[in-house]
């Protein structure tokens, strides 16, 4: 059981009220891959520049991560900088230098063509389609997107949505994509576009899963020390799809557990800059937080 | 088992994107009382003006609500007007005419002096203290407050907090009162001020209970049609304290159930203008929504 995941690998500069981190390995695919690798094998499709050195590669080493699909192109790696407000609830983008990511044409190694789960990270919908076209066999297509593609390439995005099983976006993106403010109505509208499931993350407020007529909601794990929210949604996706990759059946109990593992990985991500906390996790810590979320949210019948 | 509850009764003008309601009976005590009366007897301490007529009184009739402690004073009833933004997440106060509420001196009928629960609704802390002083026997002291008293009468508020068992505020108020942005840290700071429990409502994001070292969090029931959020927090308090009033022991399971009943009553409140939805509830509907919240939030062990 493995995941083929495509997305961005970047070098990030992150400023928060608690400090600053320069040139840390980020990008949506990095967070997704590190989180998912605790559950399953992850085959990466991405591009980095010549400045992406051995030190940078270490984030992927010693994990269930395959890098055959990572192209080393001439030029610089995608760079992003962001600064968070005092309560970490809003952020300003300081710079976005796409560099080698601008000309990225995902190309799958032959060994990636049969995948259990294909995860299409946030990128131009035509690249997402190109990846789908290169996969000959798959069980589940998961995808992410963002406001930029909803606004600028809506038709391409619709084409990807038609071929997706599970859309993972944040609540603001779900609202924008559907034109519905109410999240239940937004989910119903999106389910008509193709994906039979919507997983909506809600930042520090938790997440919701809409699966046909079933709705599942979980509150965010209340951290005492939040350091850096960068990548929390991507880490959520990694935990969610990573857990699902191991499971032959997508029954309700399995999907709900996957949301909790998503929530667990998202919450760990926030505890340190970049992927630092995710990198040093043990699986026991992951299970322990799963149980804590259960203890935090469960109540008895009346 | 009964509650003595003090607070405001008002005539409200409410504007939302879905319509307008004029001169509806509102005020924090009204929502609290109607919600709590589904669970227990509620004895009201409040003041209304001469313009508060028989039509207005109907909201309290045929319920487990005692009105002996409601004074009919010369002058006009407290009036409040508010207008909500398109997504109901923010509101502007159009007017606040305190009228008879400005000179309110709560006076408890003799029959109210022995109470199971005393609930001190949001008002000047010195009035909350005066009510406490008039009660000779009580099991639980619950209280609410708001930014105005946190800013203008902090010492009086501290005096009430010292004598309270359970503080019910929204998350923004908990942050302001404690000076801590993180809700866990805010709760710990508030628990040092007196109340051994904090119940923090979080609008459309749910609520949390902090009870000594135990934390319980529940997501808000995802309504498809939200009409008017006025009074949702007070309805939550009514459901929460109303349920507790029937229970001799405040064990963890009971407290968690109380939070769910609070959440149930808050969610119903939002479904129509003012108290309209709360007024026409059946207890079966309340139990059904309790079970739906359980279905919405529960997941299995790993």
C-alpha cells in the first residue's frame, strides 16, 4: 500500500512572535510526506533546484519516502517567506519565488504508475491532471487546491474535481469553491462537482469530514504552546491519507480514524518550526495523542 | 432542584441578512430561563418597565419559570438593537438603552433564598455580589460577565470570581480576563481567580470545559440554516446549568453531558429570531440533537 504524492518542496523563511527560521525545508509536499511516512510508503513527485543540498535532503532520509520522482533542475528551489500575527491566526506572505517550480512538469518514474492512493497537492490543476494521466492504476484520488486556482483556473480545477474521490481544503477554500458560506451547503455543492468526500480543515478550530450523508467533526487538539502553524493543513493531509493507504475499506469508522490521525499530525506540526516536531515523533506519541483526542471529546449517552 | 437566575430582560431589535425582528423579548436572562426551563425550575430576578405587557410575558408562561422576583418598575424596559454581518459572525450594536435596568437593585423574594444553583447573569459585578449575599443556601454558583466589566470594574469582578464555582464566558472574554491568548493558559489563570471550572463558548466553533485538570471540547452542531445568533451563549448557559441543577453529583460524565445540552440549546437558539425556536421545542427534539452531536463527534479506539 503506497501513496504517490505530487506537490511543492520549498525553502521557507518563517517569522512568528516566538522566533524565526531561515531556509527550512518546507512546501506542501514536504509536510505531507513526513506526516504520511509514519503510516505508509510515500513516493514523491516534485522538483528542487541545485541549491537543495544534502543537508536539506535529510528531512526525507530514514523514512518510508521514495525520492526517485524528485527532479533536480537547474536553478533555485522554490522559496517562500511568511510572517505570523501575534496570535498565529493570520499571516502575511513576505515573498514567493517560484524558481524551478514555475516550469515544473511532473514526470512519474515507471515504478510509481501503480499507486494505491494518488495525492495531488496544491498546484496548477493542469499539472494535477498530468499526474493523474500518468498513473495507470489507483484506488483513491485525493487532492488539495487553493484560492489562486479557484479564481484563475476554475475550469481546469473542475476537470480535476471530476476525477477526484476526496478533496482536502480549508473551510475558506470550500466556501470560495462552492459559493456557499454555510459549510454543510458548501460540502453538498462540492460533492456534486465530483469528489464524494470533502475534508475541511478549520485551523485552530478543528476539521470536518463530509462523506455522502455522514458528517464527522472534530475539535482541534488544544495545544498549550503553539509555535508555527506552517504546514499544519498539509501534515493533516499526510496523516489522513497515510492512514487510509493502509486500509482496504473506506468504511465510516476508518474514515473517522483517518481524520483523527490527520488532526494528530497537524497538531504536532504546530509545536515547532517547520517540520522539526514531525521529524522527531515516535509512533507511540502519535497513538498517545489519538487517545488524548478521544478522551478530550467523548461523552456518554443520555 | 431549582435555579435562581439574575440578569437582563430586554426588548430587542435584531437585523440579520435574513430579516428583521422588532421588540422581541430578549436579554440574557430570557434566553437562559427559557433554555433552562426544559430541565429544571427557574426563579427569575430581573426588572422590566411599564411597557413590558402581557404579550411580552407570554415567553415565560407555561414553563417551569417563576416570575415573583421580576420587578415592574416605572419607566421603559431595557432596549437593545443589533445588526449582523452577512455571515452572522460579527455584529454591530445599533443602540443600548438601559432604561429601568440602569437603576436595577436585585431583590430576592424569601422563597428564592435557598437555591440549588445561583446563576449570576452578565451585569455589574456589585449587583452580582448583592444577589449572592441574599442567598442563604446554595450548592453551585455560576456566573457570566463581559468585556465591559473586565475593563471598567476589574476589582469588583475579582470579588465575584472568588465566590464562583463555574464561570461561563466566551473565548474572547476568557482571553481578556486572563491576559492569556492560549485558551488552556487562560483557563488555568482563571481557575486561580476562584472558579474551579471554566466553560468557554466559541460561537460557531463549539465550546470547551476546563474542570480542574480535565478538558472537554465539543464542536458546534453544524446547522444548515443559521438565522439569528442572538442569545446563543445565554441559551448554552441555560442548557448547561439547567441540566446540572437536576444532578446531585458534578462528576466528569455529568459535566460533559451538561456541555452537550448547552450546545444543543445554543444551536436551537440560532435557528430562528430571538427565542422563537427555543419556545417551540419538545424534549424529544432536545434528546435527538444530543444524540446527533454524539453521532457527529464520536470515533472508535485505535
